[in-house]
C-alpha cells in the first residue's frame, strides 16, 4: 500500500514534534514536512505535494483558514484537516467554506487521529462529534424560526454586503478591507444584522444567509 504523505502545520515546535512521533508509528503514513505558519504551509504544500495536511488555525503570518483557502484553490485534491484546541462554531463554519475535509480537536486519541488522516486520504470527511451536534442543533433552531421574509428585507445594502462576506468565512479585518471601511464599522453592521435577523452570532447569521439563499456557497 502506498504511504499517505502528511504535512504538519503548527506554530508550536513541541506540537509538531509530538505529531511526527505519533504518525511515525503508522507504517502507511509518512510525514513529508513541517511548517510553522500558514505562509510556509502554502509553499510546502505546492512543493511537497502531500496527500493530507494537518492544519492549525491560529498562526502568525497567515492563519490556517487563509492558508487552507489558498491551498484548496490551487490544489483541491489535497485533503486538509483542521487540528485545533477550538470547539467554536465560527471556526468550523469558516473552515468548511475554505475547504477542509476534517475538523478535530487536539485532545483526540492518536488512533482517532490516524484513522481520520487515512479516511481523508480516501476522500472522506470527518468533523468531531461535539461540533457536528452543534451545527445540526443550530440549523434546527433557525429552521424552526421561519426567518424568510421581513427580517432579511430590513437589512441595508451595506449590511447585505457584510452578511455575504461573513457567510463566505471572511473575518472582520478582511471584510473591512474589501468594503473599504473600518473594523469598528464592520462590528457596528454586525450588531445591526444580528438584531434584525434575530440571531446571536456570526455563525447563526451565516447559516441564515445560506438557508434563505441570500448567498451562494
């Protein structure tokens, strides 16, 4: 069986070393490189041609979400697994938009990590169960509220622009840059959007936008 080539991306050397030792025990997995930030991840992904990338989220220079988006735009065949300490819906939603095939937490067992890597290499997807439950619960809650009409129609044109970018996984800084406004103005728009849509955070707003076909994913 041909070995699955894995690139490890994390800004902590100790984490990279630990992951390398764990994966080295599996005969069908080969670690082909390491990167300490998203920019290095993009460069090494193009150079090393890994089958799977273990991608941290919060890193210097370029974060994991931006790196994932850049890699998948050029190399969609590479499977990317977000390996993070964060179990927040916001990260999950943005990473799914960017193109990850897996979302797992750093407290998982080595056996689950290995099986996830092998599964993603086969073209499968995996999201840690706690996050799957949150996404289904969130979708069910919004579906029960019948938010189809007036709430969306009350949004201003600029608020629609902000909402569409949120649904595509953009953070406040990126939204501000694309719309030529300040991050403070973006936050003000988000406050108004949440109030008008009857949602509590950007993930709920993004789900509402997709559900009601305000954006195309």
